[in-house]
């Protein structure tokens, strides 16, 4: 479980996160939603230690993740983290297999053959069997995301962070990526945190949904009860998508009937 | 400016920490030697041959006096090439080639979150990415400078004999006259300092890029300009100290 306690963060003189308190459960897809610029990415980057929190702390199964604290503990926690970045963040200089093997090369004592086998296993898990030798420039957007997921799970992480995993993807590929993350989360009991503003993802895989608005945690619920919310800001957020707007309309009509 | 210098030293502090997996680290050094060093051989050779030839022609024209023996052209060409042309001029050429390569590579890695990906894995990205570049430059740039000296002297000989109709014997006699081994030590010492400045300053500008593609371009320019300034200033200081 990941616990966020009174987390605040200021960037460029603006308070981007204000007193966030949050518990993210293992084996579930914990979604953080909000408009662009609401602070989702800053929250995720602060959670994984890319930004230092101005106040508050993040606990990974009770272990504090602060830069000024025990350096070994920080490294230990980081090695239990897998992260899928918005653009994939694949290493251009390495082919697909080497990208997936990168964390194994760095931290594992496995033989070369075992590392290759593990990397191929991860690629097969994301439906990219046989893509080993492709260069990253030959990959489509969806394939890049899948390779990034394969790299993130290569070290069998306890915590998986996905920053807008389906941004820039077509609806069908987005659905596949969502289903893949959800399956992996359940299979391995990982604590998965997903930043998104895609309402399809919210409704389909949102085991817990946390709505961030102007740097504050505005609403908590899940993909099932989000349509029942009477919070003005979250309704406004949902109505931005034509599909959700219609869903919301039908949902209300059903309730009134 | 002072802030940038402070940040540069803070980055160096991170760079000179344990890079993690040593086997992979040395593989990384070899890769950098190939990309930063071996790839520079054609450019260094080409520039050196032509500048060596131009120096010899200039010397011969300007030293055309019955009071100055002809072999002095070879001697003066050797001095100019070993002491300044090879280490300093080629240092500036390498600042352009290697500096822009390093800054744009690291800058692109920064804006596409590849550096963040390395950090999230629990690695020291500064040490993993920058230290191999510094080591590769400090190991291979002296070899490039030796190559530059040889090719520049060959260019000088070709111009002296082929264009200025000097005898080959006179030019080579001049090259061999009044040998001074310290000149080479001085050239190598300067090269090592320049190699450090080129690799570390360019890495600093690339690694600390914020923004997008436009900023990567700006960082690349800053890397080349500031590496060149560092080379010129340190050249003056080292000339005063060592000669």
C-alpha cells in the first residue's frame, strides 16, 4: 500500500499540490484523474521521488520515501517501482529487447540467458512476442507503451506507476492498454497508480478514483459510483467528454424514472 | 552565471559517485569512445592536414629571407602545430563536434523523460550517463591530438614540398631540429584539461535542459560556446603556468 500524508509541492512560486492525503491499495488500479495542469503528473513525480515534496511524505508499505532520509531505503524502494512514462521514455539507442532488459542488466545477478528469457517473457505478456530486435523508432505509439509496460514489470515491481498510459492512442489500443495494466495489477497484486483524464479508463478499470482539482484532492470514489457524484467540479470534468456526458444523462434519466 | 557555475559543480559532485554496475559502465565507456572519439577521426585528420599545410605556406612566405635558414620553416611549423594548433584549434573543433553531440543527446533524453526513467529505477543517472563521456574524452582526445599532430605535419610537408618547392630534406631537418620533449607533455596536459571541459560543460547543458526541442537546440549552442570559452581561457592560464 502507498500512503500519502499531507503532501504539498510548490513549483515556480505556484502551489501545485496542497495537503494531499491518500491511500492507494495493492491489487487495485488506483486512478488519479483531473484536467491537464491540475497537478496529477507533479503528484506522481513527487511520489516516485523525481520531485522533492515541500511538506508531507509518501510511505511505501510504511517505509518513508524522502531524499534526505536513509539512502539505502530510498534505493530499495525505487527498485520496487516500475514506471510507464507518458511518451514511453524508451532508450532510443537500444533495441526493444535491450530496453526491457535494462533494469535487469543494472540490478539483477541473473545470467545473460536468464535475463533474455525474462525480457522475452515480459514482451510476450504485452503481446509483443518477436519484437525483440526492432528499434524503438520502428514502433507505433501503442507498441511503445507496451514496451514501456514490459520494461516496467521486468523487475517484478511491487508498485506500478503509469502516467497517462493511453494518451495519444486510438480508443481500441487504449482499451487494450487499460486491460493489460488491469490484468497485470491483479495477477501480481501490484499497487498500481494511473494518471489519466480518459473517462473510458475511469469507468472500466477505476477500482479507486481520486479527482485532483487545482492541486487539491477534491473527490474520492470508484469507476462505478463516479456517475452518481454530485460534485460540481467532477461533473464539469466528466461533461467535457461527449461520451461521458451522454452516459451521465442516461444515468440521471434512469434514476429519475 | 554564478548560479549556473554552482549547479555545474553540484552536478559534478553527482557525476563522480559510484556508477553502479561496473561491467556495464565500462561497456558504456567503450561505446562513448566509439561515438565521441573514433567518429571524430576523419574530421580531425581533415582539419589538421589543411591547417598544417596553410601554416607551412604562411611561414615560408613570411620567413623568406636570406638570413633565415630554410629548415626554420619545418622547425616553426612543428612548434606551432604541437604547441597550439593541435591541442587548442582541434580542441575548439572537438568542442563543436563532441559538445553539440553530448548536449543534444542528453537534452533529448531529458525532454523525452529517459533520464527520469533511469532515476526512477534507482540509478544515479548523472554518473551513469556523464562519467563515461568524461572518461572517454579524456582517454581518446590525447590520441586524437597525436593524430592531429602527425596529419598536420604531413600536411605541412606536402605543402612545403609540393606547393612551395622546399626540399623534403630541409623540411624534415627542421622538424627534427632542437627537440624539446616537454612540448608534447604540454600538448597532452592541455588536451586532458580541454577534454574535461568539453565533456563536462556540454553534459551540464544537456542534462539540465528544461522544456522541449527548442531548448535542446539552445542548450547545444550554449554547450559549444561555453566549452570554447573555457578552452580559450584555460589555454591562456596553462600557457602562462607551463611554458
